[in-house]
């Protein structure tokens, strides 16, 4: 997936400016420029000797070297032109990777020498004749991982309530560690990071009560951003995969619909219970009317209608006058009626 460059790439560049490969790249480029200057000087010297004229010899020598450099394979043997926002991985055909004998060291990117490959950044760069281009990587390439509203991540809170979370993370190539990036299949990288982010969310939610999470989602957002150290830090796992996780985002948080319905019903029940108590107190001597009438009246006052309850028209006035009107209406009913 191709997209615009995110601000996280700035953090990548800041964290890889001390990379040994970058300095090595500069040294090789400088070395190849010096080699070509020496070769051009030799051509000029030979032409001066042959022509027996200094200015003519210099001009012919420069022209001869230019023809050799650009009309033969010499340019390809000594230089490579890398486009802006791209990186090239070169492989040294005379060198083999050295695999550490210690199993633990093989999983540590800092202790795993990768001598056969090096990363070459944008611009005119020097190469050795025995190096070949094995990969071109677009630094602006982005892979978006996560889920959507139709397929959210299911989590269970500490108080055994089900919640659904939608999250998103953008993966971009990590400058300075792209040798690790090309050694793995893209699907494997995506699967690894997706699994790590989802497990981090599930574990965090499992340690919190639903009410605590819903009251303030700031903590969840912060914890999710810092799964791999945050947008301003490069994590060891990001180095090992040659991939940077740009600004992780929690897109949406929802309770289970059944829980939402139950919570709403509980709220309605509490409101009705309060109003029913108020109505009951308005009848002196405990001469209470039919409970169904009281419940219907309470529903009318609260503006809430439970299944099977009729809201009395004109009584949805949430004040003491409304309650008094209900009480008066019931007391003044003819005998034999409720």
C-alpha cells in the first residue's frame, strides 16, 4: 500500500543517523570518487605524453575518461544512483553472512553480523564492482494493519464484561535496519505486529473493570501507543523486523450491545423506582391504588416506557405538581374503580 509519508518517519531518521552503514556508505562513495579522479588524471597524463601538448592532452584525457566512464560498464561498477525516498540493498558477492554459534545471539540484531549486505541511501553512491543490487525499498511505503467496525477486536474485562475495540497502526520501513526487513516475508512481519498489538490490548483490558475503562479512555490510548515504545522511540523488535510502527491509534471502543441494553434497563428501573416511591408517599394513610396504575404513572413522569407499560398522556411532567395530579386523580375515582 502506497501513501503519504507519516511523521513517524522523522523519528526513524533521527534514530538511525549514527548507523555504521551510513558512514560506511559515505566512505565508499568518497573512495570511488578518488579512484575516478586518479584514473582521469592518468588518462590526461598519457594524452599529454602522446600529443606532446599540455592543454590538448588534458582536454583529450578528460574526454577519453568521460567516454570510458559513461559509455562502458565502469559507471555501474563504481556508482549507483538512488532516487529520493528510496533505499537500495547491495549484496557483496565475495562475502558470506557469519551466523553466531550462540542461539541467543542469533535473535539479537545487534550481535548478528550481516556482512554480505548493506543499505545505500538516496543520491549518487559509491559501490564496489563485486556488489549487486538485491532490493529497492520505497521509504514512503505504508502498510496499515488493524481491524474495522465490522470486525472489531473482542476483549473481556476484569469484571467479565465483553467489549469491542477497533485499532489501527501504520507500518513503514525502518531506515538503518532494512537488511532485516528484506530477509522476512511481508506477511510474516504484518502477522507478527498484528499479533503483538492485539495481545497487548487484550491483556490490558483484562486487567481493568469495564466502568474504569469507559470512564476515561486516555489510559487505554496511552498504553496502546507505547506497546513498542511510542512514536519517538525505536524498539528492539522494530529493529529486528526493519519496520517502524507509526503512531498507534485506538479508533473505537464499544460495550457489548446486550450489556448496553441491560445497563439502560437498569437505569430506567432506578428512575422508575424513585418516582414510584414519591407517588406512594403522596397517599396518606397507606390507601394505595393499583400498583399497575402507579407504575404507568411513574413511566409517564420519567418519559420512559418499559415493555407492557402504557404512558399516561399529559402526565410527563417531572415535578411535584405532576405527582400531586396523579394522586388527586386516583383519590377522586368513583368507588369500585381503581
